[in-house]
């Protein structure tokens, strides 16, 4: 799902094709780690955050890019609507390759835990 940017923003308009490439690469990483991808949501507000909903051996899980804090988190649901961070990291940049590398590190770390 793609959500547009805020009215009045002067930033370049988001490119849904770029989001699809990122989603495809993240989906491949998640499936390699034994996770089922349920959804991928992108918010093109001021920070460009996104969320990938996953299902794994531990139940509901998610991979979140917090664009404001430049932090990628892998979390698992511990109770209904309560989440525990399993792993987090700060990619070298906000470019797709850096996000993918960081996501791979987090998913491998969580898989080994």
C-alpha cells in the first residue's frame, strides 16, 4: 500500500516503483529467514517511514523503518498490541542498499536468537 505525502510539501513526489523494488527485496530477505510477509506499508510524509508486517514462528512480527530517528527495528508481538524489539540498527544511509543490508543483519540476528 502506498500513502501520499502531506499537502504543501516541497519534496519530490514519491516514486511507487522504488517502493515496490524495496518491498520485493525485503520480502525475499524475510522469506529466506522463514517469515511470511503479510503486508508492506509506506508513508511518504516528512520522514519516509515504512512497516512490513510478518508472521513467523513466534507469531506476529514486524520490520519497521523509523525515518525520523533513522532506525530500523525488528519486533515481535508479546501481547495483543504490545511489541518487544528483538533487534535494531542504524543503517549507514537511507539509501535502499544500506536499508537492505541492515534489514538482513537484523533478520539473521533474530533468526539466531
